């Protein structure tokens, strides 16, 4: 059993028992890919009443390396509107990049970060150049070098 | 779910939440490493005073030389053992199962002490009585722990020099150089002035003082002193700067260390790095394992993450020129496919043009060599390329680099690599975790709770 397997096993047992409000475990049949639903619990009009589905994919180096986390679109599970979330579900969050990641983060903390990222948002639009990015990007989320330049959002 | 069952038996701090002693969840969480979420195994202190398992922090620092909790810059060489933590963990782990059993057991034994019948119908009463019961049970627990503590053989380091009558001077021997000094001085001596080898042989070799109760004697120098006469304490391995080493030299290093020296360059480096991690973590340990056990650990690594790892890692190692460890070849070739096609096409075009030119310039001189002229006149560049190798070597040398230098001129190609794609994003300070000193989600959660409470009040 490698470090990653053991660690994911522990995380799984934990989140099967308790998860913070607004976060539910949907599917975790193996230790490669998990699905979780998140809701924004305050009255933010952009997200009220919606549930969003997050897909986690864990590499073999997890938790030394970050998991791949994207929103996936399904019936009743749209991609949330946010200036850092592309319409294909890719999330631009430094925490998920190799520079912002730390091995003490876990699935629960990532979900909560994304939840709070939505909670604090007031802008109901996609990132600049969304259509262009969505149509041209073929790289994995962790290989995309996001260029962080707007301080306001 | 298939995965649930496999991990049913995984102990976790949340086990306590359902017992009458939920406070122990925090106790247990404090004894667990934040990286592997397991109990600390050879805990090490960083210079920023955070504690991790030796293996965990060594692996994390190899990937990124920063503390995983506070992101301050850290060096592997600055790690220090946290033996007090190790002692606490060992003691807790030893008694954990019993504690948990006791906490989970329905409080039947104690019904005698509670005058109100446990079967009382009123829920309020039941609550009160169970509260009282848990209180008495807590007391029972404490006294039980006290009893156990009292029955422990006292870990007396004062008795250590006693069996050796020659040294009945209240001093102890440094486990390494055997110099005699006060107990309290030993740690500092080892860290600073110890020469690293016995200065002079004592008149009597130190006796093996440890028998069955060794496990209770957890003071570092005592345990060390047992191993001093036997195998020498293993020395930590230095890190190598791989870029300074040629393949052969690196292979020799690996062979000298007694670990497999096969595989690609990338695997050699990763294997060496892993071995250093395993080896040095073992050096940190109070009870170092034998090398054969370490080699087994390396073997496990080899199967899960190393050369013999399943899945597509093999394709990764084929592209050695791309040094990035997690390089995604499929995406890379898919993305640049059109660029590659353009390059190939333009190379063929210039090749064909060069051949045509060569044929036009020297139509008469070339005629004596029929095989070449036929080859050069063919319209398929692929066929032209090999046949032209001998007659117009100069052309090849001049033309080929040119076509390589030219960027794909096709305007419609997706040549602009998307890794340079600039996306309008900025890490929002409100949820950028990098600057927070502690597991930030807690703070985020607290903030969230506050905002939720504020928002939910009206309803």
C-alpha cells in the first residue's frame, strides 16, 4: 500500500462519516476518482437552490501532488457561474496548482475552499476568453499555467 | 460501495465522536501527521516547529522545499527528532483499542452506582443518568489509567549505570564516543562535540542492559546505548545534484548503495531520491530497521510508483527529454499534432524545392549518375529524401535546419501552445490558502459558519 492509498482510505472513512454542511459524497468506488456534490448555503442569488458536482481525480503521488478537481456537468448539475470557473468545469484556483497545493490539504478542505470561493462571489459571469479557452484547451487542468492577474475578484 | 468495506477497519480520530468521550477525537487528531493522516511515525520537527512523520516531510520537501503547513522554506538537514511526540503516540496507540472498547461499551457495570434505573422511561431522566454514568465512567477510566500507570515498570534511567559497578559515579556514557558525562549533557554532547567514534575503549565494554521492558525505556540515549556496541548507527545519505552526474556515474552510485541500478535516467533519479528518503527516515527512527527491510520498502515503491508501476507511466519515461515528471504525452501530441504536421509538410516542401533546384543547376553533371536523378525527380518527398542523401549532402545540411527553424506559417494551425494561454485569473486572497499559518480550511469554515449564521437568522 503506497502512501496515497492509505491516506485516501483514511480520508474516505472520515468523509463517509462526517462532512461539513452543503458537501455530500456521491461516489467513491475506488481510490482514483470521487464525485462530491456541493451547495452554496447562504442566500447568494447566483447559486441559490443549485447543486454542483465536483470530480476529484487522484494521481499516484497524492497527497504530495494535488488532485485534479473539476466541475462536471450533468442533468441538474450545472457548472457554476464564476469568473474563475470555465464553462467546461475547469477551476482556476491556486490551491489546486502545484504552487498553491500543500499535502496537508485534503478532499474536504478543497471542497470547502471551492464552496467559500462561490459564497464570496458577486460576479455572474465566466472568465474572460472562456469560449476560446474551452474550444482550444486539450491539456489536463494541472498542466494549464493559469495567469493570475486580476486582483479584484 | 466496494471501497467502504476495505477501509472499515481504518482507525480514525472520528471514531471517538460517537462515544461519550468525543474530546478524545481532538487528542487523537493531535497525534496524527497532517500529511499521511496516520499516527506519527518517527515524528520530526521542522525549524518552523511543525511536526510530521520523517518519511512524509522528507518526501514533501523533496517535491517542494517548503513546510507543508506554513510554507516557510525548510531544509531536510534542519529536521530534528520529536521524541516526546513519539512517546506520546506509542503510549496512546498501545492503549487506544482498550480505551475505545471501554468508551463504546454500554455502561452496564455501573448501573449499581446509579440509583435511577437505566431503563427509566423518561428521555430526560435517561439523559441525566447517562450523563452521570459517563461521568463516573470517566472517573473509572482515570483510576484505571492510574492503576495501569502504577503497574508499569518504572522507566528508570538511574538504574542504567548501576549494573556496571566500575562506573558507579552517577554519570552515563555517551552512546557513541563512550565518554562519561552527566545524563543531561548527553543530548547536547551528541549534537555538538561528540567525535562520532569511541575516543578510547573503556576498561569494560558496556553491558547489554536491556531485556523485556526495553519498550518502556524511551529516553533517547538509553535506547541508543543499546545499539552502540552492536551495529554502528547508520549514517544519513547526502542528496545528489543529479544534473552534475552522468548516467554511468549515477548507476555506479546506485550500485554502491546496493539498490537496483537499472532503468531509465528518470527512474534512476527517482529511485535514488526514494532510497534517500527511506534511508534517512530510518536513520531518524529510534529503532532503525535492517537494510533488507528497507530494500523491501523500496521494492514496494518500485511496484507502485517506480519502474514497475502499472498503468501508462512507461510511456512517460519514453519521453525523457521532457523532464517534467507528470508530463501528459497524449495531450501534448494531440495539441501539437497540427504543428507537427505543418513542420513535416514544410520540411518536405523545402526538400523537394532544394532537389528541384539542384537538378536545374546541374542537369548535365548529374546525368552520369542515373539512380540519383530518378530518385530526385520523383514527386513524393518521402521517397526523395533517402535517395538524395549521397548526391546533395550539402543541400540536406543547409536546408534541413532552415525548415526546422521556420515556425509553422500556417495561420489556421493551433500552433500557439495553450500552456501560454493567459487566463484572467488571480488567486483570490479570501481563499488563497498559501499565507495562512495553519490548516486554513478551519478558518474558512469558521468564516463560513459566521456568514451562515448571520444569513440564517431571519428565517
